[in-house]
């Protein structure tokens, strides 16, 4: 029984590895290899070893600009989704007294997650556009005299679309860890004379750290790996790292695209492992 | 001291007492603040979507913004008949087939992986890291990698081959994480009791573990289905010559400027809701049959 | 003597999880067929590990487990003819009472009709007939316990292993369920091995009590023997009902020894078979709490027959049939007298009263020192 345990474990895990190796490990290796090859200019790759692609990526001002834009959107989205996610979860867990109602409201928050992201994104167009609902409403009540143009096809629209799509990734894990906080702990803190703010700072935030970490990983990795929202919602005025990668691919510049992808992936993985170092997510989920 | 002053002096103390105490007294001011925030969020969450559903029912004069022009199913017919909107019907068909494949594989493989992770085994941390890596890797990069790999191996990319694999590299880590949470509520003593009563390992899985975890498995299936049905970045470079639905929507957002785009949104949302409804219904039914908290005591 | 099917013998049984620290150290024990045996000890003493090794849910690092003359180490639980009742019962949440009880028959491949016929007889035996279609979540704690018992008993085991079977119940129900366990054991006529940390439960139920500490057996024997004649200080204190005095032997003569605690009065104790004790040895002496009589300080006693110590009342607890009086400055640990209720209220004491605690010298017992 004891001897065969690792074997049983490997047996159970082998189907997962049969997917992860050909569809995660090998593709990443392929990209890594492509990043040190040269292009023949027609979509073909010349097997050599060159770091020129990395040199180009890391020294160009364009790259700097791309990363600046991507990091800007990541940080803004992370900030707003965290604030919204935290307070919504806090409201549902600590302010809604009827547990059935809390679960119902929670489900209301999660339903759109199961519907198409692209559709949810374009659904902002009739609202934010020049002739959209918001502009026409503001014009009608006379608050403005000309349509606001920053609403759509702007950084503002990009952040709105991201926050709209991704807040759910904060709400769910934070709700989960908050729901596990023993209410008696909070009552004990009230007894000890803690203020609402003290309770939040000293009890709720530390005990929902794992949820915050998990949500941050989701939000940051999705925004950094995305190009679609930036492309559509900024109307082409903002670029993103992956967007540039996509442009490179469509003009068959595989090696330089691969180099920039490797740089992005390394940054992403470093960020995630940094977050994972602060909390043992595996333990948090499994316990 | 006047009554007003007294009341003012008492107020903070009383507020403090009420702070998030869930079952006593009036509601603290934070309740109203947060309830407003919550309402605002829900309106912002659903409002835009409801707008496009409404706008999809315009007649032939309809445009992309309000006000509503007429009322008809014109754009739905347009969606499925016009050449310029592409092969929407075929894309629907493929997306649903692909999502069903992904769902089945995700449920089975996530379940097995979660069984493995219940105990430590050599290399478990490596597998876990790979899984997280696969979850956070930029989808488009991974998709290109898969495309180049298939190219190098001389295999054609297709929605049922390379795209299926690329989607699994995203749905499986998700599924396993959900399974972790589901498994954490499984009492290992149930398994031991079954063994004590003479059940074989396969009987333990079939008669105890799967039935107990059934609602969780439905949740994993729901994840698998919708993540696949909506997957875009990983599929873009791996789907081969025939588009899936999100790819179809993506190309429409770039070149269709009529409410048929909204009609497509309405149709996919209806399908999503049918799937969610079925899954939630199944879970509720199972929980009800299990009859938690019926005989009061 | 012929070996019966429910005899259990543990020989040199050891368990270590990491190869360095062992949780069970070379246990030797014989449990006769049809006995009600209780393993008693604090949590972490290894009693549950022993139970799980007998059941086959854990393999011993060393030693043998012989059931009915057959070494069962390495056999699957079902091949051992044992059945286990788990702590908190581990009832399958998705199965009705009937299907929970029928589970063992189902995995043996019996047809539905066959297994329900057998199951219904068992359901009747544990008086759950009206609840047969309920799910575990719809049952009270006591009902769940009966289901667990029936589920284990349906396999017709030769040994039933019970892991803290009463710990999930409240006090009143626990007393009721103790009777139920006794009744079931008589009816089934098989060996019960029961693990508990409650001495009350152990001595109430068991023919044989096994007191454990840190992976070792401290004393094993009939309940009365273990309670009334504890072998050492640990057993005496764990079972309660005893006061333990310790001191240094000053003189030995005429079957008695005199011993003194530092700064306290010299006391006498009978020498019983412990020939190896010499002057200057440190010894422990136990005196039953209900053997102690409390007198007013001016009372007369005969120093030949009785020991007497002057003390002060620290606390008084009314227990119903007796009164628990805690005394000061007699022993290192607490020193308690159980005074019969009627006796106490003939001349009630109050906290702070000075009393003379006396007992018959022959009732004091010399303990082994380990």
C-alpha cells in the first residue's frame, strides 16, 4: 500500500501532464527557440543562435512605450477591481445578514462571467459612444454642450471594459476567504473595542490575503496577456505588448515576436511567483 | 450637558458596537454606502449588456446606438443568412461541439488530478507550478507556440486538434483549482469507511467519491464549457481554417457595423443562460435530493 | 486453550511515521474473545493508531496482530473480519440510512432484494425502521450513531472497532448510548475494542481497560482493578478517584513503612509485596478519595490504625450523591475527599475551615515508580 502510493499519484496525474506537456511546455519551448533564430523574411526561420532579437526588443523605445501602456492598464485595472472586489465581497459577507440572500447576490455577480467576454466588451459601445446613451443624456440635461470624446476609444474605455470583465475574478476568491472568517473572531474584536476600521485593517484584510493574492494573479495575468480589449476599446490609439506581438506575427516576424513574448512571459511568471511566495495558495485552497 | 451633546457623545460608542455585528440592532452607515456601491456595480455589470440585447431587436433601419428604431427580428435573420457576416451557423456548431469535448475531458482529467493531489507525491510541486504557469501564460503566445509546434511537426491545425489542446491548457488548471476547493469538503473518513466495509478502490470511486462530489463536478463542467465556449486568445492561432464562434465575433467586431453583431450577442447569451440554468438546476436538484436540513433538530 | 475467532493478540506492535519517533512502542496485549476492551489515554497517546492498525487502515512498522489465531498484518480490512465505527461516524452523506447500512452488502455484489432483506432486519435491531429512508443529515447525533453501529455490524465481524464513538454526543445522550453499546455487544457476542479519552466511559463499559501513555501500555486489566488498584501515579491520576502522596521512606518495620514528604508530617503505608523498597527510596502512595474522612480538628483518632493530616478547606463542589472537598497543603498535587452527601450535611464545612483528613492506613496503596 505504502510502496505503490507515488505510482498511484503519477497515474492519476498523467492525463493532466499529457495535456500540459504538448500544449504548454513544448509550445513555450518552441517560442523560446524561435526567439534565438533569424527570420528569412518570408515567415521561415533560419536555425542559428542569435540574441539580436532580444537586443532589438530590449533597446527599442517602442518596447518601452508598449510596456508602459500595458503596465499602466494592468495597474489601473488591478487597483479598481481590487477596490470593487474587496468592498463587494465585504458587503456580501459582513453586511448582508440573510445568508441565502448573500449567496443569491453573489450569484448575480457571477452570472455574466459565464457569458461572452467580447460581447460584454462591445456592449459598452452604445453607451460610451459619441451618440451613446451617456453623452445624449448629459447633453439633454444640459451638463455638457458637446459630446465627451474621452468616453469611447480611449484609455478610459479600456479600463472600463477591463474592470467590467475582471472584477468577478477578485470578488470570487476574496468572498471565498472572507466567508471562511469565523464571525466570532469579529465579535471578539468588537468586544475588545476595535473600531470598524480596526477590524477591517487588523482582521479582515489579513485573513483575506489569499483571496486577494489569487484575484490579483488572475487580473494581472489576464490584462498583461490580452490585446483584444486594448485594441478595440482604445480605437487603436493604445498598444499593448501582446498586440504588438500579434502585429509581428501577422507580418511573419516570428523571431522578434517570440523574443518579446519570452520577455513578457518571464515578467509575468516572476510577478506570479512573487505573489505566490507571500501566500501558499495550494494550502489555502485545499484546506 | 445638553441632550444633544449627550447623544453626540454616545453616538460613536453605539456605532462601534454595531460595527459588522451581523444580527443585532439597526444597520451601520457603512451598510448603506456599500449597498449603494453594490447596486452601482450590478447596474454597470448588466446595464450595457441589456442595452445591446434591446438594440438587437431593431428593424432594418436600426443602428448601433439608441434610440431604438422599430422592433423586429430582422438582424437575427440577417445574422444567419448574410454572407458578409460569415459562417455564423457553422461557427456555432463547431464551438458547441468543441465546448462539449473540452467539458468532458476537463471533468475527467481535473477529477483525476485532484485525486492525485490529495496526497503528496514526488514531483507534485513541479506539476502544480506547471499548472499555474499554464493558467497565467499569455494565451496568444501559447497559441502561437502550439501553431508553430504543429507546423514543425507537419500536423495541420484544426479546431478539434490543436485548438482543443490549447483550450485544455487553460480549462484544466482552472478545473483542477475548482476541484481542490471541492475536494477540501470531502471527508477522507468516508473513503476509509468504504474500504473498511469491503469496497474495492474502483467501488470507492464509483459509489462514494463521485456521488459525494457530483455537485462540484457539475461546477467544473460548467467552467469547462463556458471557458471553452468563450475562449479567444488561445484559439486564434490554433483553430485552423474553420472559425469558432468567438473568432467569428471578433472578425465581426472589426468589419460588421450593423445590429447583427448585437443579435449575435443576444443569441450567444441565451445559449450561455441555458447552460448555466441547466448546471445550476442540476446542482440544486442534487442538493435537494440530499435534503440538507430537512428534519429540523 | 483453544483460540476463539474473536481473540486478539498484539505482539511487539510498533508504529513510526517518520522512522525516528514512534507513536506506538512495542505493545503486547491479549484481548479475549467477546470482551469489551477500552483503550484509555489522552489524545496523542497512540490509542487510535493501535485501533487503526487492528482495522487495517494503517500498517505497523513492526510486530504482529493476531486475530483468531491468524496474523492479519498486510491483509485488507475486509479480510480481517473486523469492522470499524469511525469517529463522527463518517456516514455517507448521499445515501439513505438503509443504503448506508446496506453498503457492505452492495459492494459484495448482493442483489437489491437480498441486501434490503438483511438490512431491514438490522435496521429493526437498532430501532431505526421509521427513519430508514432519511439521509444522515436529517438524523440526530444518537440516531447517526446507531446507523454507524448497524453499518459496521452488518458485515458480521468478529471484532468491532470503535473510535471515540461517544465523543460527538452531548452528555445525556452519551449515557444513553453507553447502554446501547453494551446491549449491542451482548446481542452480537463479539469482541468490541473501544478507544476513548474518558475514564468514566471506559470504566462504565469495559471488561478490560487498557491505560496508555505515550505509545505504551501503563496498565491493563478489569475496570475495577484499574480504578481501585492503579499500578502507578499516572494511572491513579488519569483514572481519578485517588489522591497521590509522595515522599521518602524513613523506616520499614512490621509490614509497614513510614514516609515523609518534605516539610510535612510523616505518614504510614502498608508494605504489600514490594520487597525491594529500602530506606531512603522515593515512593508514591495512593489513597482513594472516598476513603478519606474529614473530622473537626479536636476529634480523637487512633494513630495505630489511621493516618491523619491537618488541613484547610480550599473549595467545595456539590456533586449530588457526594460532596467533593478540596484540601490545602497535604500533597504536591491536589488532595480531595469525597464525602457522602448525608455525612457532609450532618456537619457542613465551609471554605477556610480547618479539618483533620484521616484514612485507614491499610487502605493506602504503595504505587510502582517508573
